[in-house]
């Protein structure tokens, strides 16, 4: 029988290092967090060979006292919490006191630090194996430098898992960018193999912050970004979300910070997806940089050693809050009066509708549109209807009059002039020319109307002729029982008929033909995981979306000028009218300066 014995300190640290230090980027993240916790305002990072040869990080933070230096390298040694209550409302990024010890156990580490009024700095070094650190005097301004050389030199198994230098560097750069987005009041520089690769000065003003954002997320994100600012009780959300027209094929531009800590969380991802659901193509991912501020007591950050995950005490209200705030922000996107000057006619939020459309830089959406315009049959498409000319003259006169009588008269999308190929409406507004995809626009308007009607009245229900039994787990049955009221509101009449049996008696009328059993299961799964469910309304939305698509003007139908104008006015009054139900834009603006450019006309 093998004997049980205690593991020695070094081995413990190396085991722990496996969790905290998986690759060079993880070291950089931990060191950066320490610098931020120490109140640094400038952090300089230097790397060699993707961080595996050298990671040196220097800050101008509070520094570490001489007698604390050896302790900083021991496991479970921290200055950040002392008692359990501290853990429950921890505001610092670190608190587990294991990062430096873990890193030191798998590298050659040197820590140099000076506090504000010390005569000079002090330094400790240690080399994987020997953990008894000796403190020597050194020279260093106030602040701390940590030097990590030869990462994993004593753990060959780990070293083998290191990727190419550029790959590891890429991960480090991502880590630095994430942290840089969390602290605009700190400056960061990153050098790799003696070359400066990232320089982010302190960003105080709005303009400076937007510059950093553009540097980190790319200028295109900034151009399509919509500022978000919402508050409900103890929850505060601000930041930027990209318009649906700037969606991504990967979920690679999604930053979410909870009290300044970057996290990845299923509940958050789900809430954001929901908010985008009827304005985004399937398979596309929204882009966002969002900051949630919440009472630290309402969120548990001690879920995982890397602290990438959190657990919200009241997940449901957080989910609802995120969903509602973002849904509203996206809903508010509609044509706005941008004044009369050509330059401002396309509101910033609609950047895609300006130059990008003409210049072809708008994010191309690869999917085939659900709706295919039927080409006009010979003759019919190009012909001019009797009366059309008179209508156009009338419309043009209206526009002229509006222009003459003053400025505020012209509505944002202007007045219709003509219909193009039975597909597009050509209109003139203060900024120049507007093109509208009439089917896409009408579809959105119809959908929003149906949704409003659906929401204003109670959900129309329909009893099932034969009630349907559904076998579920006891957990699900309990959940169903405690949410009977909520399920009723959704239009689902469910009763518990046994330990593990439910009976479905009533469903929303529109969904009578859906796969009801699956729907109920999905709803219960959502209730268990998120405390709420949008399945039924999702289904209704999907259904209404299909109905709206079929109920809207098809291509190649001739509209009269008054009909076209009323469509334009409807668009201005409709939420989310910037995109159709499939996420395609419904209109584009082509400004006068752009037209001038086409004709090389100087103005
Ligand atoms: P934690 O951050 O969880 O406390 P670490 O092992 O990362 O644990 O750091 C241990 C301690 O060393 C910290 O609590 C802090 O007091 C000190 N420390 C580490 N890095 C710095 C730094 N850059 N500036 C000042 N103090 C630091
Ligand atoms: Mg730390």
C-alpha cells in the first residue's frame, strides 16, 4: 500500500501553475492585473520570442515593501483580502495570492520594487527550484518591475505545448488589448523583440478614448458603433455596440467587463444575442465593448483560478437588464433628421448608409438573401405607367417648396422621386439621394406592427383538443410548478400531473402547429439556466417574421409616388427600420459630395 505524504511546496506551486499559467499570455495578464491593482498609471511590457524567452513588465504603481518582497512570491500571500467578507465584495483584480508564486515556480523570476519614500529599491530573484528568495538592494524608481525569463524551463511538458512565436505573441497582444479597454486612465506600451507594437497613451477625453477603441477594435468598428448607456437599480451598463450591419463571422470582437474585469459568460452572451436576434443574419456574430457596473456583493468572481468567469447572484435580472438595454438601443436606430447640411445628413449611427455603400466597404454578407427578386419580364419592368410623370412632377414640386420654405421641413428620408426596376425607391432628401429597398423596408414595418399588436393584447391562446403529456425530469417539473404564472403569460397552459409528468392544455394560437413538446422543454431549460425564457416570443417572432416577409410588397410591384412617400414616412416612425428582418440594410444615403466626386465636380 503506497504511503500518503504531503507534497513539497515547489511541487504544489507547479501544480497550481498548471491552472494559472497555461501560456505566456496568462503570465502577462496576471502581471498586468497586479500593476493595475497597485494603482499604476503607466505600464511598459517588453517581450522576447513570444514571451517564452523574456517577459518584462514595469509599472509606476505603489511598489512593495522590503519585508514583503519574499512574501509576494509565496503561495496564498496577498495584500488584497484578509477575511472571508473581503472576498464577498472584492474590488481588486487579484486576491488569490498565487500568481507570482505559480509563475516563479516555472521560470527564472526577478522582482524589483520601490515604495514612495524608501531610500532605494529592493530585489528578489528565484529560479524555479530554489524558492528561498534573498533580498538585495537595487535601483528602481517608485514602482515595480517583474522579469520572467525562460518560462517553463523546468517543465518540458508545458514547453512543448507552446505554439509558434507569433501565435504566442498574438495571444499576449489580445490580453493587453483586453486590459487596455478596461482602464482608459492607464497608458500601455508593448514591445516585442525590440520593436514597439502597441502604444496606447492615457485616454481621458471622449475623443482620446474613441481613439484607443479604434486602435484596439479597428476603425470600422468605431464607425459603426452605437453608444449605450443604461441604468436600472444597482445595475449600470455603458459602452459601444456595433450596428447589425457590422457583424462578424466569428465571435472575436466581443468584450464584456464586469466591474473592470474582462469576462466570458454564457448568460451575457445569450442576453446580447437575444437583443440582436431579429436584426442579425443567422451565423453572424455581434461586435461589442460593454461595461457592466454592479455591486461587487452581487457577483462572485472566485469561480475559476483565471477569473475569466463570474457568477451573478441574480442572474435573471442581469440577463433581463442586458437584453432590454441593448434591444432598446438597437431599436432606436432609425432614420433621423440630421439637419440640412449635406455633411451631417447621414447620422453617424448610419455610417454604413453613406460612403461605405458606394465605396463597397460595408461588411459583405455572404448568405443568400431569403428573398430573391424576380426579374421584370420584358417590357413590363422598364415601362412608364400613365400618370407617373405627373406624380413625379408633383413630388418634385413638394420637395422644391419644402426646400424654399425653410430647413426643418424635409423629412429624414426625403421625398420619393421614382421607382427603379420595381425594386428600389429613389428619393431626395436634404443630404442628397436616398435609395430604399422597398421590400426589405416594408417587411420590417409589417413585422414591427405585428409585434406591437401581439404585445399590446394578451397572447391569443388556443386550448389543445387533446392535452399533451410531456415526461420531464423532476427538476424541470418543479421549475414548471414554480413558474406557472410566467408560463401563463407566455400563453402556455401547463399543469403538473405527477412527479415527472406535465400536461400541456393551452398554447399561443399562432404556435398551435409548432413542435410543442420541444418548445416546452426548451422553455424549461431556459428557465432553469437563466431564470427566464424568450423561447415563446422567439418562436412568435420567427413566425411573424415569415408572415411579414410574405405579407410585404413583392418586387416588381409598381407603387405610386404617394404610396412610396407613405412607406418612407412609415420607415421614419418604425423601430429598427435600418435593417430588414434578415439583417440587410433597408436604405442607403448617397450624399451630394459623393455624387460630386463621381462627376469630378469641385464644390
Ligand atoms: P494577488 O494579486 O492575488 O494578491 P499575486 O501573487 O499576483 O497575488 O501577488 C502577490 C502580492 O504581491 C499582491 O497581493 C501584492 O501585494 C504584491 N504585488 C504583486 N505585483 C505587484 C505590483 N506590480 N505592484 C505592487 N505590488 C505587487
Ligand atoms: Mg495578482
